[in-house]
C-alpha cells in the first residue's frame, strides 16, 4: 500500500514596503523551529529594535535549548546603539546567539536575507530598497541562501560578545 505524502505548497509572496518586510520577518521568526540565520547591512530597517521582535526572538530561543540565532552584519553601530533588547538576548542566550561583522572582502554584498530552518526565508533585493520576497516551503531557495550565509560568515569575524566580569 502506497501512502500519499503531501508536501507543503511552495509559496512566494512579493513584498513592496518596509512594513511588509518587517511583518514577513516577524512571520519567519514565528515559524522557525531550530535555526535562524540573518544577514543584514546593519539591522536598522528590519524592526530589530522593537519589543515585538525581541519577544519573537526570545520565544524562539526559549522553545528549545538547541535553537540557534546567527546574525552577520556589515556594521554593528546601529545594533550596539539602538538594539539593547537584542544585546540582552545575546547576554541571556550567549550559548545560542552569535553576532558577527563582515570583513572588507564581504562589504560589497547588498541583499539582506533571513533563513528559518531549511525551507523558509525572506530576501530583500537591496538594502536601500524595500522590494523583497517572503518564501515558504522553498527548500532549494533556502539552501542557496544558507550556502551564501555560510560564505558570508566565513568572511566575517566575531563582533559583539557580552561577558559578565566579576571579582
């Protein structure tokens, strides 16, 4: 007897505004179950300083001890100055959160993206424009972005770490 296994439908949703992009990132984080990879210029235009984003990321990190959040940015200034909640997550979940900054050889990459697990992603086509894509159940597209993320990560270095010093 053969069972019919129904694969989830591939869904691509075009995004045309910064608000659409932020909402898609929130939805992406909400469906993540194991691993979030985020590449951005500096996190300024993605809503990373909002309470809602903090709560979504915190819930993701609390869901399972093995969950991982990896962030690579070109510039950490905005993050260190305007995203204290995100830095708080780094302090609380230092075992699961990594923030890196690209080296000069990777500074020419201009299209932010985030990948949840192995099949879902948002991909902004240029950090200066709001046009983007939200993809669900796109394993092939996700794997291309995961490979790209790993290449960018190789061309980056640890940027921010939160350590507690005491006597």
